[in-house]
C-alpha cells in the first residue's frame, strides 16, 4: 500500500479529516477498463473518446406527417385557391426506394421518412384536405383504412418555403464529430446516442462492487421482532443505498454478531465479490468493538505497511475510523463508526470519494457552496474538531435540523446538506456565512 509511511505516527496521533481522505485517495486506484454491452455500461465511466461514424440523421427526412412537395407547386396556395397536386404514392420510414417527385406531383410522407428526390419541402397534412376533398383535415387515416390516400389528388391550402419541416442530414451530429469524451458517465441520453451511432459495446471502467456489513449483536433485521435491548439495523441499509447512489453495485450483508472469528470469516467470504468493503460499528474503544478486535492484527504479508489501521480523527461526528486493505487482492476496507449519523457522515466524506475514485472520475467530491446560517441561536462546536451538522439548504440559506447527537436518524432523513464548522471555530452566530456540503 502506498501510504505505509504515513501510518507510523502511532495510535495516539489525531488525524485531520483531510489527512485521512488523502490517505484513502492515495491508495484507491481506478478499476481496469472492460468492454461492455450498452445497457450493462449504464452508470459506468467512458475510457475512450467516441467519434461519430455516421451523421445523424443520416439523410434528409421529414419532421411531420404530410406531403413532400416542390416549392413552386405550392407557391401562393390558400384555402380559396388551393394547389392541386397528383399523389404518386407513400414514403414511409424505412422505405428502401423513395419515389421521385416531379412537377405537379407530391408524395404522402411520414415523420422520419427520407425526403424523396425532387421534393424540396414538406407541408403538414393539416394544411391539406388529405386527398378526401372535404377541406382541411386533422390527420391521416391509417393506410389500411384509406388506401386512396396514396393516390389521386390532394388540395394544399398553404405555401411552404424550401426545407420547411425537413430535418437536414447531419443536423444533430456529423460524421467525424466528437460524440462523447472520455470520463463521461453513461446515463440514458448517452446510451441513446451510442446506440444511434451504431455502437453496441463501449469501453468503460466498471461500476465498483461495494460490500456493506454492519456489526453488533444488538442488531435485528427489519420485519423481525425486537427483543430487550435490541434495535433495528439501519446502517447497512443506509450505506448500501448511499453506495448505489454514488454509482456502485452494492451488496448488503446482514448484521454480524460481536464475535471476531465470525466477522473475519464473513469478510473472507465476501472478498470474492468486493472492490471495496465497508463495515459500520465496532471501531471505538469499547470491550465489544469487534471490528477493531478482528482486524487490527490483519496484514497483507506481501506488502509492507498494509493492513487495517484504526485511528482517531479531529472531527465530530465520526472520530473513530479505520482504513486499509485486506485479502490477497488488497481490497480497500473502510471501517466506519456505528452511530447512524456518524456512519452516514463518514460515508459522505470518505467512502463516496473512494467509490468515485474507483470509477475513474476526476471530481470525486460532493458540491459545496457558501450559505447564510439561519438559526435561533448560535451553534457551538468543540475546539479542534471539524464539525458536520445536518441542515436544509435553499436559496442561499441553510438551517440546522436536529441536534448534534450522532444517533438522531429522524433528523438525518430531513437533511439535504452538511454544515461545516472549522476546527478553529467554537461558535457560529446566526447570519454567519458557512460552508455547506450539498447532499442532494
């Protein structure tokens, strides 16, 4: 592991938030690129620039259901003096051999169909009598119901300029244009573009596989009956959802009891499907802090300095943290505290950037802004700790929600931002401008 030198300061060292994050990001490396089918590549990051091999659209085509015409044939047309044209047939989307429109002729054309040779514009069907002779119509009848629509004559009640209602070849993108840049995250619009230019596969960095497990003999799964002294396991659900939101493929492991051997065995079993492991709980200084007990002595024998390092951070909430690598493939592992707010804040600050780094993204952080603090009284913060308070942000203002307690899950559900109070600030008055991490 590349950060072994930074881990020699001893167990009493107090790490800053920035030092801990730098240690993580110096260790985590982007996953190796692979070739994936388009739908399998959703949410992945491109590792190649994509050049357009064929123009979009690849031919001039109609943007309306109507009639393909020559401009001179409909010049001056009106309801009182309509242009009467001979209908020579239909031009439908996908038709291989388009008709040729000569003087005094027109072809009924469907949206997306190629503009036939000889035609210069399209008049919408609503500007015509649809070939029925009864004045303006509102649309075309299906061909099976009105075969006469493909022949006979049509009255056109309005003139049209050249190229009217025609989508020009290459008006979207031209052959040779850059379609997508390396580093683009592939969402539905990008996948649509790739399909439209004929790409069935694409080279990307895969979505990281993140295994999340909570620890604690007191934890019970939702829908089960609570016993005395038990609580429901919310952390593993919150962090699995957060990992998916960050772009990962996340697997939730049910809560592991406070037994070091069981935890080590569970972790070993999960390594096969992990690019990153996240545990929550058991990292403090209690007699039953099983993660610390189970993993403090774990090391990668073939890599000096590797293993799991448990440390104290100058932050609130989230002082106890663990980070390192585990297993023969040196899978990164982040051990987070067990209190729900501490766990979630730690995820946002440390795990989410690690996931984004594995994806190969340049910007791994949540957006931040400055906002005016709206509150009834001053906020207090412990000296020497960077505090992260839950808040709601809107229109340049941020309002705290809930107290400072790291167990307050209900308040966390209302928050869409974190208010950052620096280490050297012990009190923040209402109306003060503060840094805000936007979570939404």
